[in-house]
C-alpha cells in the first residue's frame, strides 16, 4: 500500500517535532523481500562506480569494469594527450570504505567516466545516422489503463517516476528525486536515511564555543552527498536550543541536481 503508485502527497504543514516529525522530506525505501533499505547510501557517483566495478559488465573501450575497479580511457584531443584513470573500490584495513572523502573523490572520477561514456554514445549515434537511421521516436497510443515507472540517474543519485493511467489520463503521478533518497529521515521502522546515518559518530574538529557552533563538519558530510542541500539541514543542539540555517534560493532546484 506504500508503493509510489498508491501514494498521494497532501501537504499538511505543522510544527517540527524532533521527537516525532522532524522533517518534511518523505522516506522512500527499497524492499528486498526482507529488509527496508535507504538508498542511495553511496551518494550518487560513489554508488554508481562501486556497482559498475563489481558487476564487471561494462566494456565499451573508453570504460571497462574489472570486478574491483573502473578503468577510464580518455583519447587524445587537440590540446591534451591520451589519459587513463582507474577508480578502485576504497578499502581501509581490508574493509570496504564509504565516507565524505570517498564520496567526493568518486564524484571527481565520475566526471571522467561521464565524458568517456558521452564520447562512446556520440560515436554510436553518428554510426546510426551514417546508416540512415535518423528516426528519434516511435508512434504510440496512450493506453486506457496502465501503470508504469522509469528510473534514471541524476547527478546526485537515483531518480524515478511512477505513473497510473485511467481512462487515458494521468490518475496519479509520483516522482522520487534524489533528495528524499538522500535526505530522508527515520522511517516507521527506525531506519535512518543516508544523511542521518552518515553524520552519526562523526568527529567534530571545529574550534568554536558551543554557543556559536556552526556545524561545518556535519555540513561537509551532507555536501558530499548533495552539494546544494546542506543549507536545508537543521541541527538540534540539545535542551531547548535549535540552530536554523536559512534556505538559499537554489536549495530546492530541479531533480537533475
């Protein structure tokens, strides 16, 4: 009953309660048949490179997955020599490692990965055009009754769209952008979202008195998931004290990040 096809978002503004409803962000979860999982816990690029490395299925010349790494080969350009990068699954003392530094490092490698994939796709498109295959869409008829979904990857994580059609019209539509995946709060089962899970037990190195605590270290962690959302995070500082950060104009932009 909690599937996106069955959901209706009906705003009901009310006071934030840190012992109960402490956010207006919904908490989507994957259900694997046994557990309710909060994803994208890797923060977009880290999760994508990690899964690509493990599955070993990608081999398009410019990009190759080895099973424990991703090789990225950028060809020579007019001003740059050929360059090869290799992102490896991060480990610490033999254990897989995910932290703010690794999320940011993966984001940098993913720029090269995206450029290599874009070149591959452009070459494929030119090959199709040269063969005379220039049609870019196929005719279709909107069904009277249907349900459907689509998944893609925005810059900061997974993005999905879920739709119900009745009588040839949209009866229900629910998008899940990366924000609720990353910024979701504890669900009814107590599972925390990626932000909250990542900042727990984070060492605080800031040298400022408690009365002027800025939460910079916590913001760095959140920023490693989503560069534009630290300004939308609130921190509760204890007995009767709450630090509020004013939302910036870009804090709630489009789903593409």
